[in-house]
């Protein structure tokens, strides 16, 4: 039964991706501005421009161009980046790990931070403490990652200059890695000094991305926890002699996670979207930063590849969330 | 089992307070609304209110700190930027772009999204299916990326920024309105109206719409906050209006570059942006709570 | 008579939401060692409030205005939260009313049975599980292993109630409060559950405070009864005495209103209005006395 749902979702996902691909493809080519215009030097003749266009296959009719691209995509060839002169797949593969590490770290921070505050708020329910948390959280819900990122820049550039403001790792340390997953690799191979260096670079972008998500988690989880705490089984556990914290963690939490998870998943996709601007602000070498350059330079193949990649990530996250919610609900598992 | 004596009279229920009075009693709504009014005043009266010409450069007075700090210059309350322009005046003029985008872009997104949502919710069938599929595909794009893409493609300028915001965020309104409409369409009063013989458009606009409006207003206010941020991001990346016109995002971009030499160039517009976003958000929250009887706690 | 396990003296409570309407009016009762004491009354009489007062879970809109609840001599109402928590689960336990909501839907039965054992007895995981299985056998569950690895939604109502009874009696408490434990069950299952509670109670010498609105149920299991009407104990005594030779008009009315399945020729009798008026007068008189001498 679950299998059928997954297959159905994947089919829908592919359809959506196809739609996305078509829209982007068409959009890029029908409106003014193309990569050639970005690349030509002043004084180039019309013949030069035409030759350049032909070189990149931009002179063929729209349908043909699309056909060529789709044929490439099916075999895994997403074309060549016009600005970087590398295969799009190579470029994406080299930049994706940085963003993956950033997003996952931000998710972890958001869950731990948001979860702890939600539990604390539940323990303090109907007191001034909870009101304070609600008030602060209400403001934090309004602030997007963009503003957090810049506020952090302000604090750590001027007041506390202890963290590096750009990049992912000290350039001198960047050589000794087999994969592009610098953080994971350094931790798994025991190079904790390197890991520390990477974390100091990642601290601010991670925080900027995590705080909006944490605020959402606090609101959702606290609400669900409070509702769960009103249930009869919590009352019975209290009569068994368990203390408040134990009740929240042992009885209420697992029933509160489900509803929170679905919306957190959606928020996580917003987090991924946020990497575009946050990476830019911190000059962090991930796919977000890459995307902005690609768009400004009208690098069509790269843009198309990026949009598909982002679309795929979003869809995978949505499917992942649905599966997790189903897995956590015992009623659905043993249906 | 209560002591219910037949002699007890049924007390008349007190009249519920009107929407306006409820709103005015919420301190958050009053503060937020007041702040936005101040912004509107600043935007409309910028040429009269701002102390200096926002475009006037004075390279001799570049990166001068704000009043109260060492080396400050009188007359430049918030200091100057890298080209000697008055930060305060630029922030004040920046409200013009931000608020224009907020009201126009959010308004249009609301209009278009709501219309489509109403149609989808009320007509159902293939119309609903088509619009829903469209919304799903649309929402698979990362919003920031899409907005940058659109503006890069449409060319810089206020109109493309507004267009980009509308194109991205209409889905938000469409979804909510569609769900609301579908829910309302099942309600008894709609069925009653149909049996009496009212035509569909009449029902749509006279019966269903007024019930959808409260949610819409709250969402619209929130959307204005989002629009302001998107505009700031776009001008940060250099894709908004021309670099002459002062925008908060543009100032933030410059401030980011020279954060070590002149932190106030980043701090002032960032603070303005922060306050504006929070204000729209609190207003929207307050409206949602006052107008929607379910949410009122 | 030796010191009763539970002694309630003059317990009073009011409802803050309802303009201080009295919920309990100087309730006094005693439950001896190994005794099953029934608290009977219609809904709203205040039975649940007595149970909640003992367990320390009185809702915020109810205020206890007087009296003491002595458990083995210690006044529960004067204990700190920590001291009360130490007693709960180990010396005092609850069999709840609704088995469909009293079990955590997301936790397995073995987890819900062993957590109390490990908390209060310090048993290891293995020992606790072995004890849990033994408990399930004691409540006559034929396939304890299967039930242990199940989730609540996979069990029937009767099974769930047996699990809850096992959990309540599992720590061999001195007092079990049974709050309408058969109300949510089928009539056919009710009898089995009652017999089960009785046998467990006899085997372990547990005192039971049995709250119910059903005279028929109470007749089967209780040694002594307290009949409650509008928060006031109208009659109290050995079950046989109260049911066969009721002294108070309310008790008589209650008995008359109960369908007698063994004597179908007797119909249901509505309570005559004079009786209701007399009852109201009695309550009003009590309230008047209470107002004049609040601590008398």
C-alpha cells in the first residue's frame, strides 16, 4: 500500500519536473537577453555574434533546441556551462556537497534549538515564561534568513570579529580532501582542527538559515505538545508518578512530532531556497551562490541544470517527509 | 445536575465589540499599524522630510560615522556612505521603492491569486485540477532563484521586480482562497442560494467572497512584508531599480562591502527593513486573529 | 477497626468557573485495608472530584476548600508535589474510565507496562519485561507475548482495560482507585472485568475506591457504599444494608430508577417530585449552615 503511494508520488514528481524544465527552457529563450550578449566584446561584428550563437546552438528553433537538450538529459548529459566551460553535471557535482552540508547542519541546529525551546515552553505553559517565549518567537517568525545573515555580518564584523565572514574553509586547508564533503570527511577522519575551521566558516550561514526554521518549529511543536499534554494517557502517566519533563519527552513528544513534521518539511524547502541568497552574502561556494552567477550571466545550460536540481531536491524532501510521517504513525504502519 | 430554577431569566448576550474596536485594543496592531503609517508619510513626503538630497555625493565626507560617534559631521544624523551621501536621507527615500513594491506587488498577487483560487474552488472539475497542477509546478521552484531569474530575464526596473513578485507569490493566495472557497461552497447558505436560483457568479461574489475576505486581508498584509524583503534581496543582488535610486537593498549591498569601514551604512537600512517586516507581520497576525472568529482565542 | 487505609474527612470543593458553586459538601468516608468501597451517584454528583482530589489532579477551575484526605495517616492534601509523586504509582494507583484514551497510541504495550515498574521498583529492562508478562497472565490474557509487542489500537476495549488493570495492580499498591472502569465496555465484558478486579484485590489485599453511577455494578463488587448526591454523602454503610434496607429517600429513588433485569415485571420508576424537593431542601440547609459556620 505504501509502495503504491511512493510510485504515485514519483510519477507526479517527474511530471512536475518536466513542467518545470519546459517553463524554464522556454522562458530563457523567448525573452530578451542571452549568454552571447553577456560575452561579446564591444566592436564584435554581426557575423561574430551569429557564429557564437551557432556555436552554442542558440540559432536553432525552440523546439529543436529543446529536443536536443532533452535527449541529453535522458542520458545524463546536461550540456556544457557557457561561462565555466565545464560539463554542467561536473559543475553541479562539485558545488552541491557544500550546500548539502550547510542545509543539513542548519536543519540540525533548527531542530535542536527549536525543539528545546518548544519543550521548555511546554514545561512553562500558562506562566509568564511561556508568554515571553511566544512574544519573542512571534517576532522571530517575521524575520527572513536574509536579514539574519546580514545582522550576523554586522555583529561579527564589527562587535565580535571572531568568525570568518566568507568562504567555506581556509584556502590553505582545502587541498587535503578526497571528497567535497569537507565537514563530514574531516569529522569522520578525525581531523577535528580542520572540522573546527570549517564550522567557524559555516557558523553564520548556518545560523541565518536555521533561525527562521527554528521559530516555525517552536510555534508548531509547542502547540502540538500542549495539546498532547491534555490527553488522558498523559494524565495516567502522571498518576503513575512520572515528573513533568519525563511526561513531555516520553509521552507527549512522539504524538506531537507528526503534525509538526509535515509543516517542517515544507519549511525546509524554503530553507533550501534561502541558500541562494545566504550563500551569496557569505561567499559560500555552494549551488545557491552558483545560481546567482549563472542567472546574471545568462548561462542557459547551467541555469536549466540548477533549476532541475533544485526542483528535484524539493520533490525528494516532500516525499521524504510524507514517508517519515507515515512511518511514525503506528496506525498507518500496521494498517 | 444543576439547580436550574424556572424562575431564572435568560440574560441577554452582550453585543460583541466591533472589529475596529477590537483591533485598536491590541497594542501590537496599534504599534505595527502606526509604524506603517509613519512609513507611508515618509514615502509620500520624502522630498520634504529628508534633510539632504539622497543622490548628492560629497567625496570629502565619505564614510562619516553617525551622530554621537567620533569624527561625526553635523547634519548627517546617520552618517554617510562610501560616496558621501547622507544615509538618513537615503533610508527615507528608500521607503518609496519599498512601499510601492509592497502595496502594488502584494496587491496584484492577491488579486490574481484570489481570482484563480475562487474559480478553482467554486467551479471544481477540470478547472480546479488544472489550476492545482499549475500551482504545484510553480511551487517546485525555489522562490528566490525564480525571482532572480525573472528579473534577470525581464530586465531591471521596478516593473520587473513587481512582476517577479506577482508571478512567484500568486500561488500563495490561490491555494488559500481555493481551500476556503471549496469549504464555503459546501455550506448551507450557498446551497440555499442556488436553490433560490442565484447565478453562479452572483453566488461567488455576493456570498462566498465576503467570507473569504478576512483570511485574505491577513494574508495580504503578510505578503507585503514578504514583498519588501524580496525587493531588498533583488536590489542587493543588483537586479532592482537603477543604482541611482536609493533602495534599502542597494544600501545593504554597499554596506556589506564596506562593513569594516562604515558599519552604519549596513545597519541603518537593515534596521529599517527589519522594523518594516516585523510591522507588516504583526499587523497581519493581529488582523488574522481579529477577523477570523476561529483563531480568536 | 484498625486504621483505615484511606480516611476522607469533611472534604469540600467549589467550582471557580461557576461562581463558587459547591461541588463537594463535607464528604467523609473511610476505606479499610482490603476493602472495596463504592462511591455511587448520578453524573455531576462529584464522584470524580473525590478521586481527583486523592490523586492530586484536581483541575484548575476546582478549588478544595476544606477537609483532609488521610492515606495511612498522612494527609495527602498537605504533601508537596514531590512527596505525592513518590506515593503515586507505588502506593496509590488508578484504573481509568476510558481504555481507548488512557493508553498512549504511539507506544507499545510493553513500554507502557514496564516504565512504571522500572521507575518505581528500579527493575532492569529484562526483569521488568518478565514481570509485565506475568502481570498480563494474571489478568487472564491468553497470549501475553503478542499483546506486549502490540500497539493499543490493535487490541479490543476489553483487552486494553485488562492491560490498564495490570498496570494499576502491577506495583502491588495499597490503594487502587477505580474510576468507572466498566462504563466504556460492553455489558458482556463488564462482568469479567469486575470479577478480575475482585480477584486481584483479594489476592493482594488491596483497598479499592470504586466510583460508579451504576448500582448494579457496585452491588457486585463493593463491600461498603457511600451514596453521593450533589456532593453530599446521603447514605453510607455495608452494601447489603444500603441496597436492601435503604434509609435515605435518595437511595430508595436510585434503586427504584434502576432497571432490574431479574425482575422484569417491575418497571422504571421516575423519582417523585416530592423527593427531589426534599433533597434540594436538605442541600440548601447544608449550604446555609456551611455559610454561617464555615469551619464548623
